[in-house]
């Protein structure tokens, strides 16, 4: 199939069908995630026992790493230098929205309401649920469980059922001390992981400020006392900032934190990982003028090159020239951008952050669009520039949906559809001050506060000379034009 200098339409459609099934890491099953997860240096540093917090913005792969660490291979696949340690670790999920083993977010929200002693009650919940999870998941190493655990086992997802039986949290300290001694004797470490904490108090910052600080304070204390009982708390940076604002714990927690970041090279390597699990796409990647070298790993599957620089042999330029062509326009028109820089420039938010989920969505959506019409890729390319631009429109739609769930204020951008960008701050503030009956975002007519919040979320740029702009990852969803340009994908 790959000998020809140009793909036939049936062959191109087969490749497009494979590309249209790409899924983000956070949505994948444990069986698949080991074949697409891309280990980064930050991921390896997360395994350091001193690291308690794993911070990152929305969509940067915190949940993907969380899911990867729950696979049987888990941490051992993150690097040979940690493999010996990893085999001596037992991973336990301390909280997750996935599955039926933990209290649902709304149950924690109920705990956080109504009584003066909320902080004490929330701290008892986190400690009690931790001990219940350890007693259930690591039975071969735990001491005889405390009395309340029998009530916890009856209904672990219902704090109202078991929490009244946990009357003396301080009395649990000897149990944890004995657990530490048992683990030390066996040369083992328990690592307790927490994810989906952003699902708690989605529409109430007050609830979050009550629920999250006791968890962070608990693990700050436990991490100082114990060496064999450790935690990895996956948390968005903005929620961390809200949880510990103006407290003495900020510097202490940051000293135990690792932040997940993605370079453009890493994002393209991740794309290669996702493409390579499909037989047709993998063969196509290794064909033609722009072929990419993939290596087979016994446990991780097909791996991309260790680095993908912008240009040169085995580069971002080679990959994108293979997929869509060198430029995002016809021929070599110098007014059209290079395809490999077009992708990150149009996916980044106002803070320069690109979510790995967005790059997967971009190519998934572009392929789906191409299949819905007549595919127009040329020669050995799978996509045409216009198809990738249509994929960007869908990627913008999905990104806004993700943001809207927790930050309905993002829908205020719809008020700016008649404004051309960049626009003056005064015009933007005046327009944002309009109250939308269908949107209850809590900001009313406070246009300045709305603009500040959108800037904090990375949804708008503040430019010099009092001007405002919006990155394409949000702009396209609301069909906001730029001066001298039509409202087109990537325009």
C-alpha cells in the first residue's frame, strides 16, 4: 500500500478512519494506556518519595499519569532507574471519581456544609477513608484494623454511615506507627494516590476551601512523620493556590511538589505514540520522503524518537510535512504559516499552555471531518490544510465545553461576537457587563472582575496599550473575528 507516490482514496480513508479513533490518555482503559502513555522526565520525578503534590493545569495529563500508575506495570515502566524501588511499592487509590469505592463528590460537599466543626469533620473523613482503604488494599502488611473500619467496610462510599464511629482521630496514630514499622521490616512503601479532586465543589469555591486544605494538611503532617506511607495528590495549580492561600503551608507544600509541563516536542511525540498503535498509520509513518523512525519497547509498545526538534531529520517539520504538507496554505505561499508551528500557535491558551488532550482532539476531529466529505489530502499526505483547520474549530468547541463545566463565565465570550480583535479594554469590559439570563456565573454586571477572571483562566490576553485578544482555542467557538480576517478556523 505504501509503495505508491500517492495514496489512493480507499487507502487514505483507511488511514483517516484510524486517525479518527484517537482518544486522549485520560479516556483510555488500563489495557491501552500503557501503549500510548508517554513517559516524561517530570513523570519520573513524581516517583520521588518526597513529592506529595503533582500540580498542573487542566488537561496537562495529571489523570493520565494517575491511571498509568494504577496499571499492573505502573511505576516500573517510568524508567529503569526506579524499577527496583517500584517493585517494592504498593499503590492504593485514596480518592477518585472512577469506580464505586469512594464517596462521591456530592457526599463530601454535604459534609462541608452546615456545622461549625466542618474542618474537624473533613479531616476525620480524609483520615478515616485513608485507613479504610489501606486496611482493605494492603491486608498482608496492616496491623489489626481500628474498630471503626468494620463500619467503614459496610458503606465506604457513605461517610454519614461510618464517620460517627470515628470518635478519636488521635487514637489512630499508634496504628499508623505500627504500619510504618511493618512496612520498614518488609522493605515496602505504600503510595496513596488522589485524583479528580476538582470534581468536589465544582460550583462552590467555599466548599473547596473547606474540603481540600484538611487533605493537604493531613499529608503534610504524615509525610513529615513517616517514610513508608506516602501520597501523590494530583491537583490543578489554581485549586492548590485557592486551598492554601495566605497560609503558612504554601512553601512547605511547594517544596514537596512537582509540576507537569509539556514542551511542543513532547506534544508531537505524544501524537506519534497515539498514531503508532494503529497498524496502518504506523506503516505509513515509516514510508515515503518524510518517514519517522519508531522503536519497539517490550512493555510500552512503539516509541517515538527521544526528541523532536522543530526542523531537521526526525523533527516536527518532518512529521507535519508527512501528515498535511509543509505549509498551511496552497503551494509554498509565504503568507501561509509552517504546519509544525501552526499547530502549537493555534492550540495554546493565553498563558502559552497546550493541553495534550487538545492536540489529540485536533487530529481526531480533522480526520472525522475529512471522512464526512471527500478527503482532499495530496500525494502521501493524510490531511489537507483546510481539514486540519476544521479540526481546530471542533477542538475549540470541546475545550470550551471542558471549561464551561466549572467556569461558566467563559460563556461570556459569546457577547463579543460583534467585536473585532484586538479590542480596547473599555469596549470589552462594557460588553462583558451584560447579564446573560441563561448563564449563572456569579459575576453579574461586574465587567472588570469578569475580564480579570478570564485572564486568570488563560482565556484572554492583555496586550500593551489597553488592548485585549483571545487565543484561537477559545475564539473560534464563539465566532469572534480579527481585524482584516474572516472568522475561519485558524484565521
